[in-house]
């Protein structure tokens, strides 16, 4: 490659590099800088450098460990359930049957419907006075004497948010895994059938290795997204202490932007550790 072509290549990619630096690198560096300061609410006053005080304050707060533990549990349960449900739906709808296209389209409805609409539908369904869920469990099945406060208790709130998140986002896993299933060469299954392989063996040695990269990608993205989940959780209930809600209250309710920046820095390393750990385990099993 000549020197002129090299210069031309640098000139062509320079706008992209500058855009990435402006949209990604600068906010990261700015946020890291904020974490070492006590941010003044008055823009006319300078921020006060406090060193590691925000991090010391964060790690001294018992509420942070409770929120982190609940968030990790929420992420693990919701990601596993949504991915497993998406996998089951993809395997089922990969088969040929009548009205398969309509079934696939209907399955995507929770994912493409505006989130706010879905949240208020669920709030209406679980309303203690006229909600259909309480009518079914209290009046029909009589499992409860009185209507439970679904969104006002931590235990109920946790599982309702997990259920809502799983139901809403499993179509994303379904689409990704279905695309991988359709890319598998059918001659592999035909050869396995000739060799007398069972359905379980065909899934284990043919299907699973082919769709494992898609499953890993879906799980990785879901871990990142769910760790910072805020909007639907905050709209559904105020009782579930997740990191997104904790960060919102620290930043906009307490106006402690320096501490909020420190929280995001710590979360970055926590999420990266979980993602790399999961991918290492998955790829190690795949190689084995």
C-alpha cells in the first residue's frame, strides 16, 4: 500500500474516530472526573475536588450493597427466564405449521408495543379493587382472602417486575435465536437421523453449538440493559430497590451528582466483570 493510500484511509476514517471520541470517550472521561468532585448546583460556582470521598461514601453505605444484591438477583433471574423462554419459542416456531407467520408476528407484540402503555395495562390488571388478576385469584380461586398489595411489597414487586421484564423482552431473544436456527444446514440433521441420533442428541450436538453465539450475545446485552433498567421499574413500583432507581434518587432527588458519577463508575466495572465472566464460561464450555 502506498503512502498516499494510507493517508487517504486515515482521512476517510478520521470523522468516524472523532465522532466516537465525542460521543463515547468524552462522556466517559467527564463522568470519571465528576466522581472526584462535589458538583456545585450553581453553574456559576466551581466544582470542589474531593478525591476519593465519593467512593468512600458509596462503599460505606449499606443501602448500596442491598441495592446491588437485589439488582444482581433481578438481572440473573430475568435474563435466564427471558432467554430460556425465547429459546423455547424459537424452537417451537421454527417448525412448519399452518399460520406460523401470524404466530410469529403476534409473539412480537409485547416487544414492539410502547413500554408505557404496557406498564399501565399491568397496573390496571393488578389493581386491588377492579384488577382482573385479583378477581381471578381472590374471587374465583380464593387463594387470598383479600387482594394483595402487589406493587407495595418488596417480594411481590420483585417477582412482578421480573415477570413483566421477561414477558416484554423475550421476543428479542426469540428473534435472535430463530435467525440462528434458520441458518443451520438441514443436511446436518439428515445425516444425524441416518446415524440414529435422538432428538436430544441432535439438539445437543448440532443445534446448541450453532445457536450458542446468539444466546451469548442476547444474554450479554440483556445483562447490560437490565443492570441499568429504570423506566418500567420506576413506573410499576417504587418499592423495588434496583440500581437504576437508586442512581436516579441519588442524582435527581438528592442532587449529589458526584456520588451518582461514582456509582456509574463502580457499576461499569461490576457489569464488565459479569459479562467477561459469563462469556469466558460459555466459550470454555463451547470449546470443550
